[in-house]
C-alpha cells in the first residue's frame, strides 16, 4: 500500500512563524499526517492476519532539512517519518514492512504550483506564459545532479517499486532519500527569473 497523498498548504514562500495560519496548519496536518495514519491503520488490518505486506509513505526532504518548505508541510513530513518508524517497530515482528520515501522538489502539478507561488508567478492558466521559467527552476536550479541527471516522477516510482519488492524484504523503518544528495549538503541554487 502506498500512502502518497499530500498538500503543501498556504503560500509556499512562507512567512514568519508568528504569522502562521493555524487553520491552514491543521488542514495540512489532517491530509499529510492523519491521512497517513489512517492508511497505515487500514493496511495493517489487511496485512497482519496474512503476516506479510509492505506499506510505503511519501515524506519529503522538507521533513529532514529545516527551512526547505512551508512550516506545516515540513512538520507534517517530519511526522510521517516518525510514524513510519513507530509503525515499523511494531509491525516488523508481525511480517509487515513500513518505509518512507523522501523525494526532493519534483515537477509534479503540486510542485509546479509551489514553485510558481515561491517565484510570485500567477497560477497556470492566468495568462502567465512562463512555463519555461518554471521548468528551468526544476531542471537547473533545483535538482540537476552531475552528468545532467534531473529528478523525475519515474525516479520516485522506481524507488517505491524497489521498496515494495522482495529485493527489499529485510528493509523496514527506513526513509529512502531520493534527492540527488541535497539533504547531505548539496547547495540550493536560488532561482532567478
């Protein structure tokens, strides 16, 4: 089972913590954390009686590196990793593996909205005409690795397929970073348009 739903909430560019919108915080936590908890609960109900199964949860590099996402999003993804570890500690002895995948910024619909917001660009469909700038932010400023490699949704899917496979049968409680080294010290290029 793959818990892959999530929202960033409010303005991705954020603001000072003292002006955080608590209703937005609660909404993000309800989707990103409570949703994962419900997914783990119900998957475990089906998997534990068979003494086998794999539960995957999407976290984020924003959950392991402060300041790389909005408060609510970052906190929710940090909590997802904690929930994965806690569930893995219990469910391992019962034959169920639980792991997290933490991708870096990726050009999905949610990621694109976040970048547009961060750069102060109007929403898609508002006559913006600057999709090339948004693509460049992902491909050059955010996630280009050595050799011209760029993170794509398929790369995250491959990580999920590995963790769900028998090749990962002895891996549980792990947070697989799919981030091209960003979380271990890769400098963030500040996008400029």
